[in-house]
């Protein structure tokens, strides 16, 4: 997968203010403020570069205020970094193609992975599966 690189001005031009803040400035949308994505077949793509990141089959209701997934479509599509901001130690996840901040991953998800990818809804675009 080719890396996508743009200037801040180019990113800002193609994103809403909130999407830019979350994905390019490592922000977080407030919980329960993003419309929930449908529970229909489809793919959740990076809002910045359109990379396919999560499948509807890995989505689950975590009651945390953000979309939650048990795994990405492919492990190499999502990068991990240590986030020590706000006096916490968490694992941040980002799009491996464009480095967009997506959210964080926690070890409290359902089997078989035991992981909860807690993702900012504004960082994703849902693409329904074609019938």
C-alpha cells in the first residue's frame, strides 16, 4: 500500500474541522456525539485516504460512546504507537497509509481477539456492501 502524504493545508481542505482536529491533531470527538454506523454489511474506511480499515463483522457495541471493533481487516492496515498524554499510558491506533489518528485499542474486547479498537466515528467513512 502506497503511503499518502499531504501538507496540512491539503488535509484541511478535504476534511471537516472536527475530522481534521481528530485525524491530524490527535484529537478526540466527544463520546456519543457521532451518529452510530449501521449494522449492515460494509467496510469502514479512513476518512483521510479511503484505506479499508474495519469490516462490519468486527464491529460490536461496547457502550463506550465510540464505534468499537475487535480487529482491523488486516493487522498491517492499522499502526500502533504509545500515547502518554493526559497522564495515561494507552496504545494509539492510526491509519498505516496516511498516519491519521483513529483512536485507541484496549485489552477489554470480546473473544477471540480480546481487543477493543475504540475509534473516533469522524475518522471513518462507512461504505455499504454492494448487493
